[in-house]
C-alpha cells in the first residue's frame, strides 16, 4: 500500500537526460566566479526551465525545459564533478527544502542547497534590438578583434569591444592605443543606429562589451544559428540557440576609431596571407624584449624582413609580393602582425594588402573588405 508521503516524494522527482543536464550545468558554470564572498555565487541556479550561473557582471542562462521544479541553488564545482564521474543516461532530481537528492545510474548524492533568494537574477528592461548576425560571421568578427584590447589599461573603454551599428553594417572594434582592429559584418535587418557618440535622438550609444561574454558566445556559434543582440541601460543581452548571456557593458569613452583609418590609403602591397604569416614568425625568432622590432622593406616583388638583437643574433627572411604597390620601409612589432593574421583560415580571402603611410609609418593591413588592422610603427 502506497502512503501519502511516498506519493509526495515520487511527485517531486524530476527526470532529465544526463547529457543535456551536464551540458547545461557546464555552460552555466562558466559564469560562476572562481572566488566568491557569498556562497550563493558559487552555485548554479536550476529550475523554472533554466540552468543559470553568474559572477554579478555577467550571467549565463541555458534553457532546460525538463527542469520544471522550483529553483534550487547547488554548488557548481561539486555538481560538475558528480556529472563528470557518474555513469548513467538519466538524472533523477528530488528537491526537499534545504537538500537536493541526485540519482544517476547506481549512484546517489544528497547535496545541501543555498537560499535561492540570495542568487542575483536581474531582468533587464528597455533593451533595443541590435542586428542579428549569423554565427560564423559573429565568430570571425570577434576572433578578428579581441586580441587588440588592452587588458591593463586605466582607460576602461579600451578593455572591451565596441559594437557600432550604422546603416546595414555592424562594426566590431578593439584597440589598445598602439594597434586597432576592425571587423565588419553586413546585415539586412532594419534596426536603429548604435554609434560611438550619438548626435541626434534617432541614434543610440553603441555598447562596449567585455571580452568574457563575447568569448563565451563563441563556444555556441554555429553557421546555421544567428546571434541575437539587445542593448540598453548599460546591459547587453545576447542569445544563440538555447544559451542567453546577459552582461554589464564597459563604461567610458571609446576612441574615434574611424579617424584612425585614412580615407585614402597609399598604394598597398598584396601578399599571400599564410606565406606572410610564416615569414614574419621566422624573422621574429631573434627578437627580444629590448629589441622586439622587425624591419619590413617592400621593394619591387620582394618583402624583406630583418631583425637583430644583441643576445639572440640576426635574421633575414624574404617573402614574395604578389601585387606590388609602393616601396616602403617600416619597423613593426611582429606579434601585432601575426595576431592580425591568426584568425583567418583556408576558406578566407588568401591575400592580405599592406599599406604604409609615408608620413608617419602607420601601417594598415586588410583582408578582404571586412577586416582591417592598423599598427603604429616602433621607433628606430
């Protein structure tokens, strides 16, 4: 004979696919801070059809429709350890006040829960839609600029990526003051303009987004899934498939990046991108902290790269120029060049054009029409 108490326990049991549960907990845990002052912040929140984690500056929510019970807070690190070690295709979760029982296969764990009211869940309001971007374009754009941020700058705006939407283009921009990188995505969805410095009521201020939520989004980008963006009141919300990331944006004034790129570029030299990347890396073998520059000499159909340091020796490496533009000599940090070239793969435009301003040595690199890098020269 089944008692009332037994029926109640059975009714509180929720069964979830172990694979789906592990995935959701793993993703949400990426937002959980390593060191926390409040125990609730070391937990993931499970329930109401979501698995969530936060470090107060950004939150990750993963849709999990089977998690229909009232929210509970479980320690993220311990829960992930259980899911990594347990064998079984199904997770049975029973919530009971201050405890939660988890059964997987032949294993059973009884975990203490924290007060779910201590978990900071904020629901942003007044967000305006920004352009939706296909996942593969979003991934390429982010990878093409994040290396150029300044993680240690006292100017907080340089620690994030500016997302500026004008007409049918969404520009991703990052700079550390010594180099600048811009990646542009084309879209055909009508939205308001989001600009660095609005000049009328029809324009909205463009967000400066921290790197952490952007790089987290990269893990979930798929060519057939668009990334949907919303921004307002200092908060960015991004959604791709069943993952939503909410983040506080960076405060501060971003530099006027458009003025850094000349309207009319000097004649450029076009080289095979992969060959240039390999040649720059080879020439930079002898650079040191005290002498980190590589001299780039463009002449005729040959780019000659030379480097020299007192403790590591000298190098001279040549690379063929496919299309000659103008003769030029400039001293550049080779790391800046290779970091600009690194995100591209075999399916991208195979050539890179390099334009050197004769007046100040400012060097502009372009791959196709969507990726531009600016590198300031080193002093001789």
